[in-house]
C-alpha cells in the first residue's frame, strides 16, 4: 500500500525554512529553526513543477511572507495551495495569484477558539468548495485531538473527530492536518492520528508532522490505508535533512 507525497514550502520572514512547529510564538524568543534556505521560494516551486508533484502547499508563518509566496505560486500556477492568514477578504487575491486552493484555519474561529460557521459559509461563497482546503492542524488532548490555530498557539473548541470531518466535508475539497506536537521534531509520525484519518477516507487528506525516515512514510501509507497523503519537511535532504531522500519520494509518486 502506498501514499502520495505532497511537497511543502514553509515561509518565515520571507525565507524558506523548516521550523519546529511548537516553537512559534508571537512574543519571546524566535522559533527553533531546523533549516533556512539560501534559495528563494520560487526555486522550490519550479522544482516541484519539474517533478510533477501536484497539490503541495505554501504556508506563510506570520507576516512578511506575501511576496515570497506569490513568487512561489508564479513558479507553478495552479500547482500549489497557499495558507497562512487567508480569510474572506483576501482569498480571491491568492487564487488570482495562481493558487489552486486556499488553505484556512484561524479565519474560521474567533480569538477564543470558538468555531464560526458563518465565516466558513462566507468563505465558501467566495472560493467555491472545490478551491478550499480546511486546515485542521491539531494537538493531542486526553480524548483525542483538538484543532489549534494562530500558528498552533491557540487551542480551539473543535475536536478532530469523524463528526467534525463529516460536518466540514460539504464545504471543502481537502483537509490538511499537521500534528503540531511532533511537527519539525523528526521523531516519528503520530501513527494513531494517521490511522484515525485513514479510517475516515471520504476526501483527500494530507498529514504532516514527524516523518524522519522512509519507514515513517510507509507507516503513513499502511496506517492511513493508502487514503492519507504525506508531507515531509525537516528530514528531507532537499531541506538539509538526512533521513529521507527527495528523489525516492518523487519515484514513489511516479510509481
């Protein structure tokens, strides 16, 4: 059983980086960085285009990333999704800039983490279901997982459950789910979460977080029953990692 590799371009302060997700904060010391690229975002986008890696995502981690994100989208029009600060007021701008989909999390909640169904309805009216990805990135809690927003700093009231996925499915094309507790640590994937997602399987779902070796990629494929795609970041040799070879993931997709 195989899964599909989805590439990522994470942007922080205008640069392509790999960051330990749980270290992002509005105040205090800067995030813990695993990798900072000397190459621009557009370079990675063009490489993904050359290797026919469809459906990857560009994530803007905070302010100052808009120009780099638009350069990446121009490098592969309609080949990449974009997220980070997306809301009803700017969604069309990003679609017109070349994104195949916009990815949204924080705009669907108020500052206290209360889910705003009306905000989702308004966004779908603008983008259409087929161009919207809902990001349900989450943290582990005693009874499962709970969506975290604001660069994973704020826990929301929304659980990651089959009921939640069923509730949101009519309004989006895909789900993107980072396991924030293991993001960037290269310590292994959240196999329980992957298995949970594979047990649902009603639309495309991309999992991100913790993949350190091809064995982890295979865990996603097996536990996810071939229904969960995978993103690899800090462990990837393309981003300075030593655990997973980019060429091997490209070959996996082609096969």
